[in-house]
């Protein structure tokens, strides 16, 4: 963690916040054939935000299940789950573990280690805190949006096909966007 201390955003209290997978989305976008975009989602199966007295003592950890990948096309989803891409039989989970949380102007940066396909790379998520609210069941919720652009090759995801007119079928750049709802524990 960073040695710089920064106050917590207004409304976010210390303690553990469990990521609510049923109200959280991990989405990705990748350019296809150089002319269109394919969008998909992967389920967040576990996650916790441990809020300390300040940002420097705050941490985030999340687990995702690549076998849940959904792009709206069963054939493509099957190919993504295969050894050509995610190889979900061998690499059954992805993880993110923060190493630093810091303020960046009016937003925040959550730096950490992202593991996909058995490869861990450092990333920085541009993060927006959307506030807190009490739901009709008495749960205090916090909302966040975060995004990062990665190189899929950096994670060992190198399958591709050449196009007749030049270029390749799947771009290297992948945009990951998260919409997170977390519930205050205790």
C-alpha cells in the first residue's frame, strides 16, 4: 500500500464490504475484424472491499469465473472457453488483488495484480465512487464504476486469424468495465 494517506470518500465507512455478484457486472469489449466490437460479460463470484481509516489502508480483492463468459453467441462463447482463449478447464478463475488505492483528481485509482489465464500483470483501474444508499432490505450499499484497457497478449491470449484484406480477426486491446455494488458487512 502507498504511504500517502487520503481521506475516504464521503459516505464510505470503514469495515468490510462484500461485492454483490447479482448486482455487479464485469464486462469487456474487443474489436472484431477491425470493423465492429464484440461485447461480453464474465460473472464476479466473490469479492471484498476492506475499507481502512484512509485510502492507503483500503484494499480490494475479486474473483471471476471465466466459464460464465457470455457474448450473446453460444458458438463464440464455446470458442472463448476453449484452449484457444481462456482454457477454463485449466484456468478456472481470474483474480484481482489491489496493491494501492489512491485519489486521482475527482476519481480514484485502484492499482493491483490482475490474473487471467494463469498470467498475472499489474493494472490500474480508473475508478469512480457512486455513493452509498440503504436498500429496502436495510443493507447499506456502495457503488463503484471502474475501467482498464489491457493487452490480451500480455495474459498469454494470443490466438488469432489473419483476414483476407489484411489485419487480424481479434484485436489485442481489450477494454474491461466494472459496475460494482457492495454491501456493508456487520
